C-alpha cells in the first residue's frame, strides 16, 4: 500500500484533484497497485481553518508519504494579505521542505488540439518540449527580502541568489531528461546583465562534460520568449531558474492550446514527488463544473511514472486522454470561438477518461 497525500487547495483545485484521484486509483489498481489517499489542507483553505497556509503536521505527513497530489492555491479572498502569510506561501514552503528543486513541466500538443492554440496549426503541430524549472532557490527564496521605509520612501527588495550546487543538481536532471528525449538542451538565462546567469552558464557548461551526447545551447530569456511563439518546435528540453521558468512555462502551456492541459512533477533528493497542474486556482470557474481536469489527470500520470515506477498505467492514462480528445470531447477552455461542440464538464471529462481506461483493458492493450 502506497500512501499519497492529496492537497486540493483552493479555487478549482478541489474539483480537479478529486477527478485526478479517481483516475489515478483506477489506473493503478488495474495494474495491481493499491494506493491509500489522505486529504489535507493547503493555501487559503488552511488559512481559513487553521490560520496558516501550511501546518507542520501536514509537512510531516507528506514526508512520510510516497507522493503528493496537489490542486492549486490562492484566490481573491486572500489577495490583500502580505506575501509572507498568503496561500502561495504554503506551496512555496512544501516545495522547499520536501527539497523539490527540479520542476518538470512538459508541454506537448495533442494532435486533436492543434486548432485550440492561438498560434497557427502548422506552428503548433508537433510541439513537444519540457521546461525544467529550478524550484527552491533564486528570486523566490533569496535573502535579504522585504519592505522598508527609507527616508520616508517605501522600498522593497528581493534577492536573486544561486550557489553552484543548486545550479548543478537541476542541470543534471535536465541533461538526464534530454538524454531520454531528443538530446537537445537549451539553457535560458540573462547573462548579458546578471552575474547569477553568468554563473549558471559556467556551471551548466561544466555539467555538460558529463553528457557528451546531449547538444547544449544557451538562450537569452527575452529572445527565448520570442522564439517560443515563433518556432516552438525547435525546443526539446529547457532548463532555467525559478522565476524565468515560472514565466516561460505558462507561455509554453498556452501555445499548446490551453493552460488547462499542462501537468507538472516536482522532484528532489528526498525521493518524494509532488504533482500539480500548471494552471492556478481559476476563481472564475469555481463551483460551475467548468474546470478542465486533464492537467491534474496528466499530473497523476506523472506521479505513476516518477514516484511509483509504473510507466504502463501512466501510458494508459495518456492514451485514454488522447482517445477522449480525438473523439471530439472538450471542456469549455478547449473550444474555439465560433466552434460548435458539445462541451463537457469537469466530472464528465474524467468519466470519459475512466471509460477509455476500461476499454483499453478489454482490448488487452495498455
Ligand atoms: C506556479 C505558480 C506558483 C509559482 C505560485 C502560485 C506561487 O505560479 O506553480 O507556477 O509561482 O511557482
Ligand atoms: Mn506559475
């Protein structure tokens, strides 16, 4: 029995994680894996119940589990709070406490969805890239930080700082991922301005010596943002710092059609993985059964692959999702303007995925 902690969080987080959990449990049990789920609070939900975005008990529970499935945190209700007590702090803390320094955000386009992108289909068709984002350092965590009143003026400060160990370990994850893919790695930086980026270039070059079969390129972050919309297919794996990765992964997600499709895995030294959709809490969609559960379901597939060493049920989930999309089913976020289609809700979409898992089994495929 493997224990999975579920942290649904806020907004549409609970709606998509409950569906992802159903699909995960079904796919796992068909492959002989029994999972035990435990629900806990994070983010605004935890602030409301306990006055803090993440309790120590929850961190301990996660430490004793195999993996964590997370929804989303934040929402308008908590928007006026200072940054150090906000819902987002719970997410940042769990990443840090579990040592999850490598955040894998794959952005691949399902062929049924090339029309859903805001880019032309011929630019989109075949996009298959992976953003490896450093997740426990950089501007998000650097000290000193905070606000001050200096000679009557409000001032605020954050610090971008990386040491070579932090860069090296995430670079290794990125090179290893590239080695399993098309063997091309792009390091994204701002070394024409930032000393931190110059250190990244140096350390990434050093790590590259251990991966002679992976081709390495360095790309400035501004031109990378431009190339992602002009020629996204040129990219295989991208590796970058926390803030740049946050920004570029939203861009990468959107060019594939919808932010509602993209899963992520956060991995580290401790052997515990955290899996969450890249989309946020989407307050405007809450309570309307309108959220797209496929990013959360894709995160469940990543959990099977990375934390449970179970690639077959992971593939079964992805195949089921592809089949559902190919059959024309769409949640509202995937429907183009002017297109007439039956729109399915969050629960119905997960039901369809479950039905297709079943069909796979009866066909003897997996
Ligand atoms: C993400 C989110 C988070 C981040 C927020 C909610 C703290 O945008 O996971 O991309 O910036 O890392
Ligand atoms: Mn983000």
